[in-house]
C-alpha cells in the first residue's frame, strides 16, 4: 500500500516537472516566431519601396487588388438578347448548325416589340461587286429598311471601305458551281444567315451583274404590299423541262409536279423557312438532278410549288434578255446602255400584281458588265429615280 502511494506521488511529481519544462520552452518558441515575423515585415517593406520607386504607387496598388470573381454572375435576361441580329456575319457554324438555328420559329405570330420589316438583299457573287457605286446610291437614305448579305468565293477578300453599305456583309461561304447543288447550297446559306435577323421579312436573290430598275421606295412598296412571292415556276413539257425529270425522284416528286424557273427569286419569310428547313426534297435533287438537269432551275420552283403553291406569283421580277439564244442570257456592255435601251426594259410590259394588271413587272435587271457602271450612273437619275 505504501509503495503504491509512493509511485503515485512520484508520478505526480514527474507530471509537474514535465509541465514546468513546457512552460519554460514556450517563451523561447514565441521569440523565434516573432523574429521570423519581423524579418518578413522588413523584407516586404524593402520590396514595396523598390516597386513603388520603379513602377509607381498606382500600378503597385492595382496589382495588389484581389482578383476575386463571384461564383455566379447575375446576367440580366432581356428580350433584346433574343431579337438583336448578330453584330458580325462571320461565324463558325456548319451548314447543318446554321440551317437548324435559322429554322427556329416563334409560335406566337404577334411580335412583342416594335418591328420594322426589312428586305434582305442577298448577293450571290464570285468576287467583287463592280456595280456597287450604283447600289450605294440606291440604298442611300433608307437605313433600317434593308439588310445586305454577300456570298462570294471563300478565297475572295472584300475591300469595301467602312463607310460602304457592303462593308462587313460577307457571310461564311463555300465554292458554288453553276448547275450543281452547291449553287442551291449557297442560296440556302444566304437565306439562313438572313433569317437570323428577325426583322428581315422578304428576301431577294441577286448577282453582281444585277441593277435596280426603280428607286428604293418604289421597290420596297412593291415587294412589301404583294400578296405573293415572286418565283418563276412553270410546267415545261419539252426536253428542257419534263425531259430532265428522273423517275427516282418519286414518290416525293411526281412528274406532274416537276417545275422549271429562273434562279433569281424574291420570297417572304415563310417560304425562306421552308427552303432552309427542307430535308425531304433536298436529298432527291442532290442525287438525281444532275446534268443535263440543272438543279438551280428546278429545285426551288418544284419544292415551293408542292409546299406552298398558293403563295407564288409564278413569275420573276428580274429582267433578262434571252433573245440572243444560247444557254445563258445576253450580257450587256457600255455600248448597250442607251436611253432607248433603258426605255425598252421599263416600258411595254403587262403582268398581274395582286391579281390586277400592272405595267411594272420587273424591279431588277441583269446581266450588266462592269463597263456599264458609268453610263448607268449617268442615266439612273432620269430613268430609275435614284
């Protein structure tokens, strides 16, 4: 019993001694930490003085600010985000992605914002627009009522000045060959890019050789007030019409539905959406409409005749001269641009407009060579009104 007590007392003495040793070591450890802290403060002070002398106090303070970013940024969601057209036309979307995006349609027809309907002027070109100065004068003073889109060869680099209405209006393009499906691909690409602007209600396909035959106000009124879209679509029983039909087009396309028409069209937004969203007729034309079947003369006229026959005027509003014969219409040079020639394009025409006869049948004309710019520029104020 006595030995046990002694052991406990000895253990108690050992514990007391041990705690006393720790208490004595504690001030020494704190002294070491204090020395390290003072040393770091001295080093920081020296570095700060050096940086301020060499970089300035403002730059040092700016660099010292914490780069804290909140985990969640509150991004205001507004209607503007959805209705604002792309600020730049160049994008990285594939055709498949572009057509899908362009085919999105609101289910409520009434727009919940002040919408000013525009005409999209779509230029399908190889490269430059030699008649651009004439078009510049045509568009002048009508900003907000039109949009411009240009599809040229991918290798072409446009050099329009920033003040030009054509500046920055090129869309991502691919090579387009006459008579091949790639031409229709280019036209669908133009339509899809134009559809991204919700204010574009009408779409006109043009080439670099086209000119406007009236001033902007007349053309805008003519197109916007029309009950129909202007697509040439007629049944040609001959070898250059039904003779190009391939029986493999059935059952999607029957020979009785086969149509032919001019490549250059003007359509409304509803028809533009039908063209861009088409996956039913496109494969058939891509596979079975090949030379001597020229797809750009048959695809859109046939498809739209099947899909929306009551919306077509069944005529083109782009004038051309086929009187010289051949596979292509006549091309005009500077010597052709005379007052009698211009009057011949504008006069002596009768056609239906909103089911009533009119003498204004053509709003545009082609094919004009670059050399025609100067004489056209001179005669335009008198005959075209711009």
